[in-house]
């Protein structure tokens, strides 16, 4: 899909004037025109101001459409541009107009969107661009559109007026998903506007991708050789604090007389309409009075992106001395960081988040002295200046257009209504082996051959897994499912020790507890089973029980600090949130886990080793799976990318040259950087299937389907010894592959790994066959037990 941008139109082309939008019949004919996206895989209607209108929202909307069109040509885009009374801009012929102050224009646009078969409506919200008091006319559109809706809130006020709150809450209640560009905006939406946390995605403002280190060449092009260039760009208004930066110039020039401050951008249209050019005149007068006018350059234009970037490239230090510390989004700041510019900024919301970890320099507002001190310190130390520029450039790789487009596409896919799914014809394994290992107390841990070994009693690990199997298994009646779900759930409940605020793990055959507190991993699995039950159980009473226990025990999540226990807890938290629960503890667990796991990768990564630890152990893919599922759920592209990268590396490590699955052996455990082949255990194969399933849903990369099938074949003979471990007729599974063949014992962990792995792969294959959107079908019950819900 190609959008014909206004820049491609010849000078003097006919105006797309507002009066056409004031005539409902004519507007209707324009909006229902044959569209270039008619046969697209997904059709999206984007509503907001649009280029060539001079405002930040218009630039953002144009960038969003351009990047989606460039990176995902299968998406059809219809643009509905807001036009204010008395304004006339030259738009491309494809752009439909909405007269901002005409209620009927919004209603007509909604009818056109419904008639076009739009899959998703994406609204760019800012109070000032929609008509009516506090922009309330937007409700005339959102109340009428039938498709799922995303709202990007470009401004999120912590202390709104009554009217602003009413408009925001109306949009929050109507939309399917929300996009914001800062974590603080997300928190305000949840706490002030009652948004459901799970629908709010944080996608950082996108920015161009340019090579690093082009400042000197750019300076030569612009006649600035030998100068130290400070820059501010964007629409000028008093809130930008440019007068404070000018006031800092005498102190800067005293130490660096070759410095020059370049101020690029036209006066903001609202400021110009209210005050004319008085603000710019005041700035120029201030520069004259301070004797620094000769060291300031003005470019009073709203520049096209290419020219703007060319000018920004010559910058050494970018200044954003904004007065308003509540500003949650700054496209100019995103651009500067992505181009690798050192930034000196007041600590407004976006700056605090983007410039964290010494990416930039934060200074107190309204302080010329602070600006001068920060700028001179950087200019006086070229190594320090270069280091900050390099950090900024590296941070900017997370916001470049490729990443932004990918995150935006994932948001669209999460929002699009799911498609119908045909039934699977796969034969499910019997559950005979599960019943043989179970009785009224729960499931026994170990077996001698196929016979339960009472000596080892029970554990929460296996009973939690057994409960998860009951949530998804297909080869049983509803009565059987209910009976055994309650049995395993009762074990999990009894394992909870309220005195210590922890789960116990091991229980002897006589039902006496062997400990007061279980391991961190067993606690993590306990929470995982609760979240899984909330999301997947077909029984309302069990879902309620699991959610209540998760909530009651949630403070124990904070004590989990080993990688796998954190991953298990985060997977449970993801399942809980996907099911619609509102749990601040789950949100905290996800954030703490993913930040910690990502930090481990950064700490331990080295050439040829892209992993969380210096060794491989058991259940390895769960670490990556947690990052992938959490990244998809919360729209965190950095988590998702790290999860996919580490899982791809692990998949390659655990694939033999002959092409079959080779899970890391238990002999490897504790050996730094070593991967030994035996004993291979079913738990790793199950984890590989489920992590690959999460990766496929996030990427649609067929590699993950092949890898999941390869791991499943390990149960059926596709392993280093060619031994069959699983028996579909009984549902049993041997304990692993040894150098001598197979371990004939059939413990609970192995049986459950095979059973759950089967249903996970079955769901993945069904999803792949049906070409479902990449982030759908993560909950297994959607594929296996929906009929019982």
C-alpha cells in the first residue's frame, strides 16, 4: 500500500477545503470511495490531524501511516484527517476530511468506516484537535464505529478538568486497546481514568534510523566547521523554555566562544494565533540584551523531515529546557536520541524515561545556570560527550521506525477480532497413566517402571502441572475433568502455608509435610498453575478459587528472585492478566521478572553465548518464554526481542546436526558454558514446545512451528537414541534418554510433560493451519476445551 503524501503534489494543487466536509452527502461520497486497502489482509482507519498541518499529532499520524505502509504492505490504511475551521491545507487525494467543529461530519465518517469493512480504527487523541468543549465531539465518532478501536493518548493529564475527565473516560470505556508512549501515562490511565491495565500498551515514539557520527560532515555542508553546535527544534511556544536556554548562553560562550545555538522551527500555530510572533520577538530581544545574538541562528520554518534530519545531524548537544514536567511525549526528543545526540533536558516525563541510565543529562527547570553547567561540562570533555552520544544512539535503536512499526503491527493484531478456527482431528493420548499415578491426595512424584513409587510421596510441582493438564486435556469426560481438577487444586491449596506466606513442596505418603517452605521454583510453579487455571479452566468455581488464592498469596511473588522461579511466576501472572483479572501484583511480577531477565542476558552475553546464565540447566526455554509472553501482553518490544533472540539461540544449541531435537542433558547442570547430551529429560522437550508456541504466536515465523514439531518428535523416537518414550495408548512417558537408551521409569513429571506438550503442539498446529493472527490463541483452552467453558 502506498499513501500519496502531500509532498508529492505539485505546487498550487487544488485545496482540499473544509467546506467539502461540511456537506454531509459529498463527504459521504468521498469517504466511501473505492479504497486501495479493499483486499488487504487487514484494513485500518486512522483518525487524527495529518500532514501538511503543522502540529506534532499530524506529523505522528503521517509517520505512523508511512511506517506501517513501508514495513507491512499487506495492511490497507484509510486516513481521516481533522481540519479546523478556517484552515485550508493541501492534502493527498486519498485523505478524507472530518470538519472538527461539525458533529455531523464525525457521524458521517463513522458510517463510512463501518461501510468500508474496517478491521481496526486507530484514533490519535489530543484535546485541542477535536471540536466541542474539551474535544467531546470525538464521541460522535467512537460511539458509532463497529470495529475494534485503539486510542493513542498523546496527552494524559494527572489532574484533568471535569470535562476532560469525562471525554477521557468515555474513550477508555469504548476502546479495545490503548497506546501511550510512556510508562507514567499508563499508570495515570489506570489510576485516574480507571483503564484496565491489561489493555494499555506502551510503545515508545518512533524515530528515524540514521548512521552515527555524521556531525562533522553535516557541519561542513552547513558552513559550521569548527563550531560546537547546540540545537533545539520544534514548534516554538513559551512552554518550551527556549528563553532559559538563551539566558545560559553567556556562561557557555565564556568557556566555549565557538559555541552556536540553533533554534529551528516555526511558532506554534496556537501561539501565533493568540500572540502573533511576540514570543519569538521576545527571544530575539533577550539574545540582543545578553550580547549573544551573533551566536544564535534562527530557522523560522516547519521543515520537511529530510531537511530537518539533515540539520539535526550537525548538532553536538540537543537542548529541551521544557517548563512543563508533565509532558509525556516529545517526538523531537525521540529524534535527537535516535540520531545519537547528547541531550541536556529538564526532567519532564518523557525525558526521565528516555534519558534514564545516563543516556542524557537531566537538569532542574528554569535554571540557566544548570544548563550552562551541563553543556560546558560536556563540551569541555570530548570523550564524555562522545560516550553520551553513543549511549543515546544505542538507546535509540529501540525506537527506530523498524521497531516502532513492528510494535504497532503487533498492537493492531492484538486488537483485530479473532477469526474462526476449525476443529482439529488429532488423536489425544489416553489419561490412564495419569490416573494410575493419582489418588485422593494427589499425584505421586515418581514411578518404578510404570508403577507409582510411594516412597517419594507427592510434591506441589507435579500437582500444579497435573492441574494445568486438567485445564487443557481433551481425552476425558467433564465429570472426570472436574473430579481430578478439584483433587489437584486441593493439594495446591493445602500446600499454601499462611504462617510463612509460602507454598510447601514435598509431602510424604502419610500426608505429613516434609518442610514448611518449598523451593523458589516450586513456589513459582504454584503461582503459574493458579494463573493457568484462571485463564484455562472451564469451571467457574475453580477459576474463582485460583484467582482468589493468587490474590491472597500474591505478596509471596515478591520473594522469587531466581531466574526460573521468576519466569514461572511471570507466566502465571501473564495468564491471569490475559484472563481479564486486574492484579497489580501480577503487573509488578511481570515487570520485575522481565527487567531482571533482560539484565541477565546483557550481563552474561558473549560471542557465541546468548543466554541468561553462564550455564544451561533444566526448563531452560521458560526464561525466554516468559519474556516473549510478557512482551506480547504488555507491548514491550525489548522484552519480546530478547526472548526471541535467546530462544532462537537455545533452539540452535538444542538441535543436532542431523536435525532432531537434542535437549541439554542433566549432566550439564552446574557446568559453566558446557552442554552435555545426557540424560535428556521430557521437561525440556515440553518447555521447548511451549516456548516455540509462544514465539510462533508472536512472529508467525514457521521456524518455530518446525522446532515445536521437532521437540515433540523427541517423545516419539526423534532423539539421539531413536527410542520411543511416549505411549499414546496409555498416555505414559519414560523419564528420559540416557546413553544406554531410555530410562524405563515413568514419573509424574515425564507423563505430564508429554501430555501437556501434546496439547500445546496440537493448539499450535491448529493455529498455524488456520493462519491466525500471531498473538492469538496463546491460552490453550481456546483450542482444546472451549466447548466446556
